[in-house]
């Protein structure tokens, strides 16, 4: 990966990775994922726009917000963010993807606080019980991941679409390939010379970068049914509300322990695990990180105001 081509970078900015009760170090849940030169928000807890200001997050490319479920620590930041977008004279439509019910919750707030927005807020209903395609453009697709929580909840799988192959510059000159043929060759076509010789595509091009995949799983109890969906992802964010000594409470509240999140990561063969959604009872998260790493070594501690690249 080269610094000169930002389009190749996939970055995750954690704005908040706390749970229902905010703490000094951890705001409620919100993330910004940058993939293929696009920007997506995942959940929008209270204080999201403050964290965005602190991180100097530019929002000119933010067109879609994905809400995992309708608990306050994942949605309380929406109305403030939308209001600020209005004051900043945003004109591009804002799309919000969430389970049924969010539009009904937001409508009176929008009418009261944001009556004259210069842009449209468009709600798209997700069925949290299904693993299905919920968003797609030319380079990225997003799938819902059914999770196990006290209210209908889904995670999200973000996937890059395959890139075009890289054409070898020397081959263009050697075979006098006209410019208009290059896009098709990048897409896998062979090339026929003026003498009728067929040049196989694999002599003209090299493989593109492997598409990146990011999975977000919060909030959820330990739930092995997600494993086939997230198998082999480049990065998995999985909630770790509790440590294993609170596994009974985790089961009751339908959250996960650090050990359980790491077990999911191990069984799914993911490349990187980031933990988060910490209960406010843990002022020091080192024990939680140690618990996860004892099962899955390639674990990072999610922290507010931190950028991860993969």
C-alpha cells in the first residue's frame, strides 16, 4: 500500500466505543469507515459530532449512516448531527439505514428542530433477521448480519468489489495497444494484434489488490451463526461489553465477553479483531484485552479518537 494512492486505503475511525453509560474516556458507539474513497458512518451515539470535530473528520463524502439497532447509545447523536449539517448548508441527501421504527422516532424531532433542512433525510428499512444486500454502488457493497440482542439488531459487512487488473505499461508499447482497448483488457479480455496473434490477458496484466472486507458486530450475545458470514474478513469489530467473570450477566443482557468475541474471531479465521462497546464498570481495559488475546492474539483494543488502517 502506497501513501500516494488514498483510494487503496481502508480506514476505520472509532469516534466512540463505550456502551450505554458514557465515561470520560469512552463516548457511546459511533464509527466512520472509509472504503474506496467513500465514507460511511456506523451507529451514531450521543456526542458523535463532538468526536468528529475533535478528529477533524470531513463529512463531504458522508452520504450513508447505518444503524445497528434502536437503543439510545447507538442513535442519540443523530438529531444533533443532522441539525449541524443543516447549519453547515449541506445540500446532498443523507441516507439512514435502520430497522423499522427509526423514521417514526425521528420524524417529530426533524419537524420540530430541523424543519427547513436544505437536504433530504431518506430512511431505508433493514430487516435485522436477514443476511442480505442492503447497499451497493460501483465499488462497495454492504450486507446485513443478523445478531442476537434484546431488540432486533444487525451488524454490517462492508465489502469492496473486485478492482480491475493492472495493465503492464511495457506491454502497451510492445504490442502497440490502442488506448480505447485498455479498459477491456483491464477487465480481463485478451488482445488481438494487427497480425491476428492473440495475446493472453495474463501476459498483459497483473492481479489487482484483493478486495477488503470489514465486519461490524455490535450489540450481540455470543452467536456462532455469524461465523460463515464474516469468515476471513480483514477486520472484525466485535462488542466486548464484559469480561468472562461476568459471562452470566452477559448472557442475561445478550452481550458478549472479551473471550467470546475472540472465540468468534478465531473460529471465523479473521485477520484482525478490534474489541469495544465496553461497560462503564471497566476503567482499565487491559484485562479485557489480555482475555481476548489469550484466545486470539491478533486483537487490538478499540479506543475513542483512534484510526485503524487495514
